[in-house]
């Protein structure tokens, strides 16, 4: 299952703000990198002799940008982001999992609807990808971008977004929330429940039942926005979140894992390549696979990012934590191998 990985050559490094850089890539084998707007790449980075995996959203947009790109902000205590910004150079070859993620926009180009993109800080990265895609492809939609950041000098993609607003003045509305603006103004500075309660209905142009919301930022920020939108009566199924840093270790520790130690037969079908994995009932499928040197895709191991999603087409899998799959996706048989335990004697998983 080595074809889970791709080798990427860095072709350009572009400063966005003093602490944020965009990295453009090309596949070493010359093949196009297939992805959807809003997805991410999970890089394998070796630090202090150990492999660490980190997911970064693609800020590029297929069909618009010629090369895939991720945008990475230096985090004060972020070991990996600091390492990347310090050491990655043009010409370097890096390893990534294939693009993945479900933070994507379902195509409805002929439907008049509202798309709200609500970002805080570097959470703009996947939303910038979705924004460009929506402006090009969702020609009947009106898009409202609400972007909370420090000031214009520290706003990622500031000039690019202004250019998009000039290009699509009738279809794109931008609300900047600068917490520390260069010049004192009377505008709102921080997102809050009361502010969102006021501006969301104000900027609706079409049927509220059709409105879609995409959120990316700190976990507390997204919880507040989600709670407020549900309070306002918007469909929870139309509220989409992207977050790579939710810590679910404590939640996992509180949940009692299965006590069944019997061995289950898990058939892995990866693009037609089949492999039988023996998995105790009290061990997650991903953990058992890694222990047996079977390469399955993963990143967070905490039921958050969705890198390890597979489809269960036979048998039954129980998940201790699920922060990414919707009820609709669960009904389709999608599961997370990182928090998934085989409950039936035989299980079939497909990718």
C-alpha cells in the first residue's frame, strides 16, 4: 500500500505575512496531483529521529492554480511548522499522503444559494481554496467571507482577496474583523455571538434553508460560531468545520474500549489490492495495522482529521471517537480506522 504516498518537489516559497509562507509543489513523477478545493496534505516529517505527521490545508485550487500549494504559519510552540519554515528550500523533495479531507463544497452551480466562509487567522487557508473554486464554478451563488485577523499587514492572502472582490463585486461580500487595526475605525473588531446573530441574516440573499457555512479557525471560535448558527435556525447539516488540532486524548481515555480480545479477520481492499489483517477486538484497526507494518493512511490518530477514512462494506466497526463523519456518511458505511474497532468476526474495508 505504498501508493498512499506521493513525492513532491518544492518549486516556490512565497511569503504571505511575516510568519506565513506558501509552498508550491510538483509531483516528482510528473503526474498531476488530483485534489478538491478544501482538502489537505499530510506530510511525513522526521524530527529527532522519529516520524511526525502534520496536515496542512491546500490553499491552491484545482483548475485555477497550476500547481498544488499549502500555506503554513509559524506557530510559537509548533515544532513542525518551525522546522518546515526554517529548513524547507526550493528544490527539496518531501513526502506526503495523497490529498484527503471532506471539507469540500458540493457542486450546485445552477442553484441560487448563500455560501458563508467564516475564518479566523490561518483558518483562511482551506477557505481561500474554496472561495476561488466557488467564484469560478458556483456561478449562481452569493459568497460572504467573514475573516477575523489582527490587521491587514498580518492578513494571509489580503491582496489576493481584495483582487477577487474587485473581480466579482456582485457575488462576493467581504467582512474584515481586525482585532488590532493599523488605524482606528468604527468597524467591529472581534467575532461574537451577538455580532454573528446580526450579520448572518443581514447578508442572506436567498433561501436560508439552502445556505451553507464553512468554518475554520481555533476550536473555541468554531464552537461559538456553530452554536450561534444553530440557534439562528440554520440546518446543522449545512455547517462544515475543519480543524486539525482538536485534542481528543482525554475523551478517548474516558471511553471504555471493547474488552473482546478475540481475533477478527479484517480484509483490506486498497484499490483492488487485498490483504488480510488479524485484529484483536480490543485494538483499533489502525493500531493493529501499524503494529504489523501494514501501511494505512493516517494523521491525527484522534478521530479528527479524516485522513484514515475507509468504507466498511462487510461486517461491523465501532468507533470510540468521531469528530469528522456526518450521519449521512456513517449511513454510507464510512468509518475511521484510528478509532475503529472490529466488532464482527469478519470485516471488509475499502478505499
